[in-house]
C-alpha cells in the first residue's frame, strides 16, 4: 500500500516498502540561498526530463548503479547550470557515459573545404582488445536552442579518422559531442565536447 496516512507516508524505495514521516517545516522558513538552490534544481530537472524516455534509458541506465540513470545524468550535467538555474556552459554538458574508453588524441574541427562536414581524428591504443575496433562513433550537435539526439555516424573506431556530414542547418551548430557505442549496442564511452 502506498500513499499518505496522517503524518506518515508509505512508499517504495529500490523495491523495499518504507514508511516515513512527512517533513514539518513552518511556512516561509527557506533562506534566500535555499530558495535559489531549489529553483536551480528545478531548472536542472526540467532539462533532464527532456531525456527521461530517450537518452537516459538508452545510455545512462546501462552505467548507473541500480539502473537509476536519471540521477547520474542529472549529477553529470548540473555543473553546466548557473546559480539561477540557467544553462550557461554547454561545454560542461554530457550526453554519454560508460566504461568504453575514448581514444587518445581525439580531435574534431569543421572542414575548411566543406563547412557542412566535420573532420575527426584519433589515435587507437595498440593494446586495446580487438573487440573495441568495431565500436561506432556517435555524435550530438548543439544548436542555439536545442540539441540533437545521438547521431549514428557509421564510422568505426578502427578507422582512426572520419569526415562526418552535419545535419541540416549546419551553419547554426556551435559544437558537437563525440563518443563511442559498443558494437552490440550494450555499452558507451564518455563523451568529449568540441566547439566548431
């Protein structure tokens, strides 16, 4: 049974039925700093909820303890938000996390000959097991007002380089995040941001 009965709340936490008392707090007891923190947390949650049924179950639930990817995603991205809750530093956002290694010397820049494409290079570790050679390079693009879903590039880790076509409206893309997805789509690497 779940719900509130008087000052007691019954709920479930990690599959365990728990009872707890309702917090007692007088009205207007929050300090200005607490109010600011609550507002910031509300804005971060609003951002994270956009990915609750897409990016988080697809990537973050694979790496989070007890499969709670939402909390891991929120924690990883909170540094990108200012004290007032506004997204101020997109370079600190993360769209991927996991155990797969990122390659050494990963670099990306917009192609000088064709600005609708990005030149990406990296150095593969000779000691990396061959199973990683078929990991696929993935990309997320940053527009001024939104971010794309992860884009499959079709480029494999073993290639060591790629010329990737950007999506439509490429002139307005200000940056990209690159990361790798396992061959069997059951694991991911962390991501790295590049301003382009």
